C-alpha cells in the first residue's frame, strides 16, 4: 500500500498569520537596482537614490556621501563571491567608493567616516563602519591608501601622500579600533604596487561632462568580481579581486587586481554586504548596479536530495497547508537549511530555471499557477500550500518540485502528486452557543467554545495564539483566559478543516480616582461629577454613580446628581456587562454661595495705618481672607509679580506705587470666585515728632522722633528766640531731656529742626514747634 501523506502539520496554519520571513535568506542574492521599487531589505542612507536604472550613491557635487547595505545575512562557511558593475564619472576625480562586509548578526548599522575614509574607516574624532569585517576601496583621489585621518597603515610614503587610482583592502574594525591596511594595487602606474602597462586603467571612466558607460564593448566600462575563498586548513580567507574593463572599443578584458591575498581574520558566522561612496573638494558621480552574491567555494558543496511526494490529500474550496516530511530531505552542506521551494510543470522547466541563479532568489510567498491550482512556498523550511482552482474536475494533480538551501544549491527535482477531494463543510466555532467571532468577558467568567461541522470528524484540536493546547482534543473548550482561539479538525476523508480565529478578551478595568470630597460652588449649582474623575474616557468606558438609596446614574445621567451625601463610583469597558468595585466620594454643599473677599492690616500693629501718611514700602501687610462658601483653594496675585497659595498670607511690597491685589478662591475645577483691591504705597519712610513732652514723667520724658526707613538723622533744638540748645545724630538715642548744661529749662514753646537721609538715599527735612511741660 502506498504511503499517504495527510495534512501532516496543522501547526503550519497557526504560524502563517504572524509569520513574516525574508524574501531571501541566503545565496544566491540578486539586486539589479534597475527598478524604481526598493526591496524591503535594501537599506539606503545619506545621498543614495535609485535613479535611471542604477543606485546613485553620490552626485558630482562636493561633500556628498551615500551608502546602501543589504539587510540579509549570508553564511561565511563556504566563502562569498560578489560581482557588480560600478560607474564613476562626470566629475574632477574624487573621492571613490567601497564595497564592504560586516557581521551579519548585527541589528544596528552605522557607516564609517566619509571623505578619504570612503564610509568604511574612521576619520579623526569619529568611528568606522559598525562591526566591520572587510572594506575594499576603489579610490580615485588617493586618501584611502594612506594613514591620514586616523587610518592604520597604507602604501609606503608620508601619512598625507595621495595614492590616486588605487584599489585598497582594509581589515576588520569596530568604533575607532582596527581597519588596518591589508593590501593594495595602483591601477594606473607600474612598480611594486602597480600593473603592467597594458593592464592599467583609471578608477573613474571619465571627467567632467562624461556619461555613464553600461556597454561592455565601450571604453570606460567597469565590473568587479570579489571572491573570499575559505582557507583549508586555516583561519580566514584567500581574497581575489578581479576586474572586467574596457579601454579599447570592442575589447573587454578581465584581469586580476589582487590574487590570493592572505586575509587571516576569523569570519563571523554570517556576513552582510554594502556599498558607500563620497566626494569632497573634488567630485564624481558614483553608481552601482547588477549585484550578485553567491557562494565562493562551490566545489565543496553538494546539492540537497529530496524524494517524491505521492498521495498527499488536499480538498477543494480552500488553501491547503502542507509540509515536505523532514525524513524525505537530505541537506548535506554544513549549517544548511531550506531557503526556498520551487514548483514546475515538467522536469525540462527545472533545467531552464537553474540556468539563471537570479531566478532562485525571490521566495517570499511566490505563487506558481498550474492547470489544477496555485502552489505557494510559505517561507519556512518545507512548508507550502496548494489552492485548487475553482471547478477543478480532476481528482489528482501532479507537478515537480525542488528544494534550494541557503548556499543556493538545489535538488534535482522530484514529482509531487496531490489527491484532491471534494469541498468540505466549513468548521464553525460558537461562543456560548452563539455564532460570534469575538467576545469580551468579565473577570472570572467561563467561556464555552464549541466546534460545528457538517463533516464527520476524525480528530479535533484547539490553538491559542498560534500554539496548540495540549490535551484539548474534544469539540468543546472551556476557557478563562484571553487570546486568539482557533479550531482545527480533520474530516473522515482526510480534509483539514480550519475555523476562523475567535478573539476572546477579558478587558482590564481602568484605575478609578476621584477626590474624597467634591465641594459644590453654589447651593443651587451642582458640578458635573465626570470632570472630577481622573482620566475620564466616555468613548471607551461606561461610568455609574450610585447614591446611598441605591439609585444609579450612568454616563450622561451623572450630571443630574444634586443632593449632598455619600456616593459610589464604578466603571466598566463598554463591551462588557459587569462593573468594577466601587470607589466612594462625598458631595458637600455649602450653606451660602462661594464669594471671594479680603481685608488687610499692618502685621506689626493689627491696624490699617500707623500714621496719616499711609502704608510704607517696607511695612509687612497681613491679608485676611473673608471669603464665604467654604473655599478649598486660595490664590493671591499681589500685582507686583509675587503670588501665594496661603489662606491669609503676609506680604511686603518694597516700593511705592499702586498694586492691584487679586484673590481667587476655589472649591473645585469648575467653581471659583475672585475679588480685587488696590493697595497704595505712598512712602518709603516715616518720621513722627511728638507735639510735646514732660521730662518729669516716665512715659514721655525725652523729645525724640519715631522713624522708619531712616538711615541718618541730625536733630537740633532751639528756644523760641532762636537760641541753640541741643543737637544729636544718634537715631537710637534718647533725644533731648529738657535741660541745658544740666539745669532744667522752664516750660514753654521750643523749636526743632531735623535733617534725615532715608535708607534709599532720599534727603528729608522737618521743622516745627513743641511744648516742654513741667
């Protein structure tokens, strides 16, 4: 009895939806750069642009830099061979371009210094290409081959000596370490580092005004071939750099620029390839196209071996997901894996396909159509699918398939025979006995999923987020957790049945925050409670407020709450029917409306004035809140740039003028009132003389002024006839005691004159009469 392959791995279906693979996971890799649409893995930077069927890295403009790298790793086990055409023309000769390799495991890319470092090596103060492995520079101007700008090693000569028209190899590096000179050749001169006369050429194909040369028969054409051949035995590679170029019309030649160069550095497991170019004070257009990356050491590689696939069962009316069993495939090459499957109508088609390596490189869900239906490689190992054509009348489909590994080696081709059954009845999943495709459940709820099909079923399986649930092999499933659920079954005739995904959610309740007490502005003006709920979102959630009597207010109805008391706030996502645990708050209603008011006194005396001349600039004023309506927040603006949030603050204005003082009080975000008062500061000092004194009384036995804001004083006392009697400059002294030379003077009228200087430098004079009383 022939071996029958049923739907061997239902898990494949689960992997498809989230599964995303590279369009190319190994050799060969082709990128012509001749299409205007960029591939996902071709990453441009700087001035690089697709233009006119090439990748242009720089224009013939000073100080330009551009780069591109292929974000796909290539195995280094059997070496790397890369070929590409480059075009350098249209300027006056600078700087050049590099082809570089770097660690394929790196998820971060940053080019090196530009200018003479050509985007690979560091420049002074900068770093080189990230995790670089090798850089080969095609240098027009000549700085890549010397050790200026922080580079290590170069052609013999002074550090800044130019070596134009040279091809230079530099070694591995990271940040500012490495990038050492390995080898080089001068392409337009002779000598130890030069070429025979009949092989010489310039890196650039032409100067200012010249055009791109794409025809291999025309002078100026350039194509590079780089080979890294593994040492056997040994660490590292042997490097060859070859060039196809034309200097005489109709006579393209291929020469070896660098041959069998010892490159002794161990390679990372995989490598990525890229290009960079730059201009400086001199210029050139730099372009590349037709990149092909292959294995270098093909002689030591073998083709994969596959076997015929017969009697695989598929069904009409659906995409059938299949797998080539692993025991039918042999991958003989070290570290190899399947990177592509291709499908053909005849064996002859396979021969034609294998002649062009670039036909192998695009495998991302590529659909191949035949008379019976469509085959598609699913981008991972041996997984593929087949969708029979609608109305297909045959009962069997036969084609041929090949397996290609990540080194680009391909199996010879084997038959693939599918037995096509009739359209199966669909597999449907009910949620709690309802035909739903999603459900949002309350925390702790149990949800029942049930499979239904018109087919007789031989086996059942359930998946959660693409993973099979072990031990769940019944048509019903009880669940308590969220996720994407899917039912899988196989009919009695061998057809795979797959349900649509069922989305089950257990939404989280948001955090509820509300002030413990909400204060109302006016006895008859109630606030919107919703404005007090932190992060309120009426689009996503429902909100409920319940009073102490059990009356519930939901969403818009919350605005109808108008009684003082204790309330309970709950929330729920709109898609579910259960509420969160309550948060309590109280609504406080004032006996009188909120109204702002205040008065003030001088802080030292408790009075509004110390003298008729008003408030001084240095007086400390205490502002007294007299607001009504139980405010909770106070904000004072003193009109001089200063503020306070105290209820009854003290303030010193410090200068003369009129100041508009504003008090704003609040009981909540929508409840505030304001009151304003002008405070006038008339002076910066104060001088007050008594109208008389009595030397025999303890209370006023000296004649002296009271002062504030005075720095200096000169006080003189005279008799009524102008006779000088007393003088003092002591601000803190007792003043005149009513005596002259120790003898008491008679009672009567006397005269004073005083000169003052204020603390702000003002000059003040006061004079007048006073009584001496005995």
